[in-house]
C-alpha cells in the first residue's frame, strides 16, 4: 500500500535560503525519504521566521535561523522576537 507524501514546512531566513544550504539538504533528504516527503521552505526575516514557526505549530516542521553570539539566550528563555 502506497503512503501519501508528507509535507515538511521549514520557516527560514532569506540568508539561509540564499546560501544554497537547502539546495544541498533537500535533495539528499528526498533520496533518504524515498520521495515520500515534499519540502516547502518559507524564507523571511529572522523575527518573522520565528513568529511564523510559532503561529504555524504543528504545521511548521522546522525553523532555521541564525543568531550572532550576542543574541544567544539561556535555555528556557523566551525571545521577544518569538512572541
């Protein structure tokens, strides 16, 4: 019995999208998943990606952003950008 493809939604920053990272990762993931998954990347600014991931739970499967060292927060601390 064939399984329906799953859609994975990734909220990301435009710089991550533009870096070409997803151009490498998504085809490799597709091979591993034997094409049973569709991947949709939504590339926006950092704060917007965080808000989108929170708003779209559980539809959004992954949120990839980057922070400078000064922006790192202790575990369990909420960022104002994510609220």
